[in-house]
C-alpha cells in the first residue's frame, strides 16, 4: 500500500516544495490550505503522516493536532513551525505532535523526518497484522507490561493510551533498565535523527509519557531524570 501524507500548509511554495520532495520517495501527497477542511480529511480518511503548519485559515494546526490526537491516538503528526516560535513548538509537542520542523528546512531533513515516522507506522501495521502469529515480544516488570507485538502498554491491567512515538520511547528505555540516555541519544534511537536544537522533542515526550505512566508526574519514579545527563527507566519504581 502506498503511503499517503496530508500536507496542511497555506504557503503554496512550501507546499509544492514538500510535494516534490516526498513524491520522490514514492509517497502520495494530498494538500489542504483550510484548517477546518484539513481536520475533516484527517478524521475521515487514512494518512500515514500529517504535516501541519500552525498558522492556517479556518483553524490552527495546534487545534487540528489536539482534535486528531483525541480521536486517532496512533496518527503520526509532524508540526511545521516558524524558526522563532519556540512556544508554538513546545505547545504542539505537548498537544501530541510526534515531531516538529522549523521553517526553512532542508530537503534532506524533511525526507529524514518523514521516513522516521513512516518506519513507526509500518512497524505498527506489521505488528497488528501479526498478532497471534509471531513469538511474543514483551517486557514485564511488576504490574507493567509493554507488548511490542501489539504495541500496547498495560499498567495494573489498565491499558494506557500511548502514541506510537510514546510507545517507542518507553520500550527503548525499558529495554535498557537503569541505563542513562542523553536527549541526543534518544533522538537518534527513537526518532532516527540527531539534529541539534530539537531536544524539546524528547523533553515533551518524556512529560507526556510521565503523565500517563506515573502515579505522580511531578515526582516520577519510573522514568527518571538524571540531572545534567538525561533520562533512565527505573524498574524499582514500578509497583509489584
């Protein structure tokens, strides 16, 4: 099946640049300018990735991101932001975006970011198709179960609503208990790139993950900060 990307961008030149360079990867592109029409498309149809600009007529990309994430937690979303809009970048990540790119961006960076999200999408699709057919790949620590085959996480038998990127982040950390990873290392391992200046991506995903997995996100026991270094998974913090 051909991957399809919805580009929501009101700058025609940028939209055309994205189209030309993603078509080179064999990706089918749909383009929408109006935010409300884009939201309807995103909810009604299937897209491998959404590329969302923030400032749009009709509805902002931030509102689209929030509403899509509520209805389609598995949807891959990349936000497009202006170079100086740090607040928008952080807010977009906190609302559920998997990644962001600052304009202007390079062609190689665009292709690398989209490829990274597509790898997660394809893995999730394959895992869904292979449920019950392949050997179990799961991490069980106390009352926490992280199942790579089904891409599901259960805590005390309660299913957690994680995005694909949140799952990959948790699985990576839990696969290396007590090992400390810097933000750059996590960017490379989970997102598939190590561009400097994108550490906010890791911080925001850690915050979102803690809000879902920790008893008290302000005093995390499972996903802990090692000040001046990075983050680690603490198996002793999981209830038995």
